[in-house]
């Protein structure tokens, strides 16, 4: 499937369609927003509807939570901390797939690995289980014989789901207890009256057995307090994916270019459902000659607020740190 093709619909998934007028502008968040906006002048959007056309969003595919979820630990929009990588502005809009109305005041969680494939809270598991990780977020033990250099578009690794070593086993079918107190590249924020939320982070890297992705959860019917978000239930658990063109471009930029982990492509990944934006494939905008300047990513998530997803998580816990 090319970047500009309409998404295809496969399997028995309900095809509720959500109609939203126009496109969604993604604004830069936090300090340096103006500079970031200027950096995107002349960028290209890899998959954009025709100007002025109605954009229809089906019910977004669910995906496994994976073993590395830590609920509502940081109530914040800027989740970068001190992590190196290509600046990424991620704009999401949450829509009720039954009524086509925006879902207001929902708590949206995102979490993803560092540029070198390490999850905060699980540095001891390294990059996809490849040894321990240091404070910088990079792996410190790479198996002998691992290919080196910039990944190509035809990786030879066999997809295995979530990282294959360390508890739980590969496939993302359980939750691993955190091994440290780091929480970079994780955050929760509140949707506005239009159902929108924007996060500031870095372009994720990759680890053994998985393509480049971001995890996402949507919680509803809870209460926002000074401590954070309490109660409610999780109505959506999914994953967000990046085009091969963008990933290959990122792989030429440090620190991504220093990775020695065999990369799994989008088509090889066992979690990506292969159904385009319905399955979590992000719309991306960036300068194809200078991706290091930053990437804008956006997607509308069609959810059913009254339903509870199949993950074990009922909803985020109150946060002791809110910023």
C-alpha cells in the first residue's frame, strides 16, 4: 500500500464511519513552537485528503497493549525529557464512532521507545531484550554478529511481536514489572472540546521484531483532579505506525544511524493490521531533504466510549506528578 492510497477494509471489523469536515492542523507545543513551525515550511504530507474534501474515519483498529505500559505516570504534553532524536509533534483527535462527535476530556496515554529502541522503566531489558540499557536509553550489549550500519528497506529479521526476551514472552501478551524509575517518552494529556490532543516527543526508533510504532490508550468517564486523572475506563488501546519512507529517512540521522539492531519493516510487522490509517498508520509531514528538522504526525481515532477494550487496564491511576 502506498502512502497516498485510501485505506482498505479487511476482516470482520465493524466499519462505523466518522465524518469530520476538513483536515486537522497540528500546532507545535511548548517552548520553541514558533521555531518548530518555521522548520516545517515547505514540508510534504505523505497522505493527505484533497483540499476541502470530507475525511471519513472508520473505527480505529485495536492492538495489543504490550508489556511496557505504565499508567498515567506523567500528566504532560511534552514527554521528550532529555532524549535525543528527531523532534516529533503528534496530534490526535478522538471521535465517538457512534455519534461522530468529539470525545472531550478524555485521558490519552502515549508511550514509545527511544531512538535506540529502549523503553523507559525497562532499561535493563535493553533494545528488544538485547542486554542492559544505560542511562542514555541506548543498549549496552549487542549480540555478536548483529548487522551494523543503516537499515535498508529489506530487513531479514523475523517479526515476533513485542520484544522477545525478558518477561513476558514475545507477543505482548502480558505486563512486565518496571525495572527502573525512568519515565521519558511517556505521558498522558486531556482532549480539548474538539477531541484534540497534541504531544511533543521524538521520532521513535526500532527494536528486534517490531516496526517503528507508538502505543496509545484512550480513557473516558474519569475525573480530572489536581492529582491527575482518576477512575473511568479504557475504551481504546492501539498502536500508531510510520511509513517506510519516513523510517528510512530517519535511519540516516544520528542517533538512529548508530543502531545495530535488525529492523522489521511495516509490512513484516505482526501487529500492524495492514489497513492503513484505520489500523493506525499516521499522516506525516516533514521536509524530505531535512527530516532532522522535525516531523508532524496526525491521526483521528474513532472509538466507542461506552465500550471497554480487551486490555487488563481499567483506567489510569492518579498521578503524583502533574506538569
